[in-house]
C-alpha cells in the first residue's frame, strides 16, 4: 500500500519559500497535533517565527492524523 501524502507531511522537510533561503516553512508533529511553522532566519539571527495548528497538509491536502 502506497503511503499517502507528500514529503512535507511525511518526512517533515523544510520548504524554502524565498529565493535567498531565509524564509522557511515546515510542518512538525507535536505529539497529538500538527503545526505549520514559518521562520525567517538570515543565517545570523532568527528574526521572526510563527506557527499555527493545522488539520490538513497545506502542500498536498492530506488530512493529518496522529496514529494511535
Ligand atoms: Zn502533504
């Protein structure tokens, strides 16, 4: 059976969304929930960080459920 989802929700790869690579998006598994985070890091300082609870992968739309 083929695993559903994409590399961002299965392997939690970071996604560079800016040309210079300073702005990154990613998903992480926080035990009982999934969060999408965005961070701005110029390589010297992390100047900005935000995260939000998500139920679906924003990249492929897969419903994110934590296996019991
Ligand atoms: Zn996905």
